[in-house]
C-alpha cells in the first residue's frame, strides 16, 4: 500500500542516509528479490517444506499469484496461480500454517474501512517448485466491530488459528478468527488485544511463543502468552524505503524484513528469541560490525533525521489542511 509518509522516508534514506549493504552471504543473511514481476512485495513467509525459500506476492494490480523466491540467489523458482477464487483486491500478507498450508490475506483496504468483507485464501504448499496452478479455498472475513484496513495476517504454527492486526496510525488491535475457518458464511474476527503500532506486517516465531510486529519505522516484540500478548521490547527494524513485511527464518534465528519496490532488499536481523545454542549470524544481525562504532552512530543519526523530517512534513500538511 502506498503512503506519502513512507515514500518520504524512502527518499530521505536514499539521498542522505544510505547504510552499508549486508554481506554477500546467501539465505538468512538477507537477499534481493530479482523478479521484475515483483514490484510491490507486501508479505513474506519462510517455507519449512523448502529450506531457503521465501513466499511473497504483490499487493494489488497483479493477479492471483504467489512467488517462491530462492534466498540464495534472489530468483523466483516458482510462480503459483491460484485457482477457484475471485479476483484479488489487495493482498497484503502471507503466512504458513502448521501443516504447510499457505494462507494469503486479501485484507487491504486503501480507503480505511470501505469493504464490508475481505478474504483469506488457503492452499497446500506445492511439494515441487515449478510454475503451476493450485486450487485454493476462499474464506470470507468480517470484523466484529466493522470494516477496517489491515496488512498483517498470521497463522499460529501450533494451533493453526488465524489472526489479523488492523492498520491504524495511532495503533490497532490483534483480531482472532474462529478456531476453524469455514467456507459457509462469514468468519467473524474479534479484537482480543491492543497493538501499539501502525502495523504493516507480523509473524509468529516457529515455536509459537513470540510475536513480532513491524511498522514503517519500528517494531514491537511480544510474548504470545496464549493470545494475551505481553510487550517485551522494541525490535531492531532496519531502515527501508517502505517497510512492508516481516518473517521469521524457518529455524527461528532471524527476522527477515522486506520492503516494496523493484529489486527490493530483504534484510536480516537476529531474532530476540533466538533458540538457545544457536549463535547469531556473522553478518547483518544486531551484533554485527555494521551496527557498531561509527556505523551504529550513522544508523542512529539516520533514524533521528528521518523521524524529525517526517514529523515536520506531517505538521506542514496539517497546517495546510
């Protein structure tokens, strides 16, 4: 979803605050999506069935397509066409269920709550990664307290229950779906906990014990706590032109952050809940040399500059309105 605020941040970063690139190691060190068809990557999910592969999609004006990207090369190894659904409107998120089901959330609403219902598509993750057509199941979704915009859909890796976080500038809510989605009638999602962020995506840790929520310029790390989420800390979200997506790596050691745009970079950071006994990666993580010394100072300065100028930009817009 395009936002003037995010685009301003992107221009500032590109023109004045460019950070050192990640190391040239593949996979969970980060990668660049090289498919020219993927220009608005809005969701990201690590495959457990195909190690090193991440699923993504465009948000709108594309079609019923999902892309499997090999993180070692950044190249698409399969494009999946969804069969048995209507015409996608604004697909904003993707998640993997406990039995290797792919869930795609057609849950965006650029007008902030116009659509009386939205959709979720579910399909089995293909065992062979080739271009193919796969039959998907379509679920109708409504919210207990009325229509809203959302960009975060996540499936609990143990229970398979589906959750959505709505997108509001002053903070939204975690919405819980029925224990089992039904194709008969609408599935009503109800708010269960506040989320203190303008959320653009979210992801469960592979063990289901933690929740990472990201926005354009920050993120929050929660204990899942059986759905009664408890805030633990801020996330070390990288500076990106329009930060849209987040996924845990399949082994749970890394958080992968994606953004929109052609040749968009997926950046890796060490997960706060990295499993015991697994050391952080040597490059691109919160403990890497790129985040220390003068590089760390540059990054902090960039955050301050972007936040200050973006705030000034917003104030000027308010004064003109």
